[in-house]
């Protein structure tokens, strides 16, 4: 939505409360064929320069770095939105999360 807005579309988004978030991770495979190249790539992707320009300007996604300014996160924080992290590995507790979802969104 934010990229469409930057391209001139007359739209605006509003942070919903709560907002369900997904954490994106990056890593190196245990038996990577070129582990040193993988480390260099990881250092590049996680660098401040790439986090500021690539994530914030191109994808409008917040960085995990505390030294990277994020207009997206500033908007979320100013709205005082509760963020709920989704952990897919917790599927065995789906009933608990279903109840949490229903209570959070007042569906019961």
C-alpha cells in the first residue's frame, strides 16, 4: 500500500489495533557450500545502508536494527498499536491462539 501511495495513488493506510506481525528471519544453512560467501552476503543485507535504503525505501518494511529510522514503525508507534507476533512453530497451541485472536478482536 505504501509503495502505491508513493507512486501517486490517493490512498492512506491506518494502523489497526492490534496489528498481527510476522517476523522475517535470515540465516546461513549448516552445510552451506560457500559459508564465507554466505557470511559476506548476510553482513551486506544486515548493514545499515541496505536496511535504510532497501527495506525502508523499496519495501517499506521495518528493520530490526535500532539505528535505522523507519517511517512505518514511527506511524505504528504513534498510533500506540499493540503488535502480536505470530510464531508458526506454535501450531500445537492453535486452540490457545484461536481464543486469543477471538478475544483480541472481540469476536465472542
